[in-house]
């Protein structure tokens, strides 16, 4: 039986289609390459050549209401030198040059250390620092000064925490209820190369109306913990990540410690160890304006390198976005971070055996886009 006219027409159309497809260019199905993440700009601010003392460690920064950035650090001949002082410097808005460092806290008899600068909502600039009358940090007290002219002049010093061993390292935060929350820690032990296991983080709530400080309970953990960095996740609910206590001996027995509060920082949960290694070095935690959390830590159980940034978009449950901001031989430690009004993140840290202060500046996307 001969083929039907309809079947013949279909076969002819199919043959034409195949011939047409054969003339088309071959399509590539390869995945396009992802764009490189934004760069991280780094700056060497001060080093041994700056005549304040060869030792410069640690640093703290804050953005002022006029857009200036104010930096504080303590300096002298060494960590346990008897005449260490706190110096301040300013990066004016729109400038690329830091001002000459000037002393802002000193004492003819005792050493100063661990400065923290923070401008409160009423524009008062606070300077917290440690006063060490004895041979080890466990003899220290926490003192403070305030400035009402953006750090041009300062009040007399006053004591915030009188108990021996009470020290400051991390910046305070403004709570949703209007109180200020200042992380402190109580360091115990007389050995300069280790802290005792009962070393603990503690928090002070400051009421700006009554001008009174109220102390929380102390956070206990297996090896002790110190230098907590804190954020408020939602009104009344807080998260803090802390440096672990103990010694500096090689090993992998030590991680960042986590604690939480559900009553505005008045009481805190026992410290539990996290996934993050900690070589007995300071950490930093801030809440970005979009609600994401930025965590800075040394990603090593034994070395203060690399210095890594991690971002959580789910309130600290997971930290999938990570990138080193300083790496290589040496040490990159004791980070302090802020997010300025333009959205950029600024991190200061020390390197070169605590003789150089550096700054890294980058957008959040530099971490989010990291492979």
C-alpha cells in the first residue's frame, strides 16, 4: 500500500527541521564563572616607629557622631612594663591621615591597659581601661573617663569595678530598653602564662537615668572564659561569645565559649564550647544594621593566625560565610569591629608581636560572596 499524503508531508517537514537544526551554532552549557568577592583593604596605622613605646596592643575604635573615627590603644615597653599608657588618635571624616597619638590615660604609679572607646546615644564618648597596680593582670581594676567634646578633653578617671581582677576588653552595647551593657571579666591566678579555671565573664548594666551599674551573675565554663563580645538578637535576648581561659601550650583543647541571656543581660547561661577553635586569644562579635552577625576569631587552636571573619544570617545558629582577613606567618589578633554609617565594616587588630596596629575595611559582601 502506498504511503498516505499526510504521512509524506510529515516526513518532508521532519527532514527540513533536522537540516535547519544542523546549521545552528553549538550552545555551551558550561556554568559562568562567579565574580570575585570585593577586596579587603588593609592599612598599617602605627608601628614601632611611632614614639609612644614599641608595644602597641590592643586597640579599640568607634565612629563619632560627626563621622570621625577615634582609635585608642595602650603602649609602652611591653605588656608588663610599669609605665604603660593609653593613647588616642583620630581619623577625621574624609581624611586618609591619622592624627599624632596623644596620651589620654596615664598614671605615675600604675600601668594602664585594654582601652575601650564607645560613643553613647547622648554623644558622650566613654573610655574604659584597666589599671594594674600589681605584677599580674589579676590585680587590676576597671576605670573610665568620659569626654563631651569628641575626645578633645577628658574627665578625671573614676573606678567602674573595684574588685581585684575585674577587667575590660570589649565595647559596650545599647540595649533596647535604653540601658548600656558593658562586658567585663574577672581574671584569677598569679601565673602570667595562664588563667585559673574560675576566670569568668561578667556584665554590667548601666542605667543612664540613675547613673548606676548593676552586675550580672558570672559565666562559668570548663577552662574558664573571658573577654566576652555581646550582641542583642532581639529585645531582651542576648548572645555573647568569649575567649577561652587556660594556658598557651600547644594542643587542641580549647574553643570559643558561648553564653546567652533572656532577661536583658541580668543573668547568663553557663558557658558552652562552640565549634570555633581558640588559641587563648580575644574574639569580636557585632550585630550589623541588617541584623546579620559578624564574628572575628583566630581560626587555629594554637596560633593567632589566620584572623577570620564569619557571618551568620540566622541569629548565630549557623555561620556559613567565612573569609580570612589577615593570614600568613606571624600573628593577627585582638580584633575590634564597627560598621560605619556608610555601611562599611572596619576592623582594627595588632600584628608583628603586638607592635603594629592595622585596619581592614570592607563591605559585608566581601564575606558573603567568599567561596
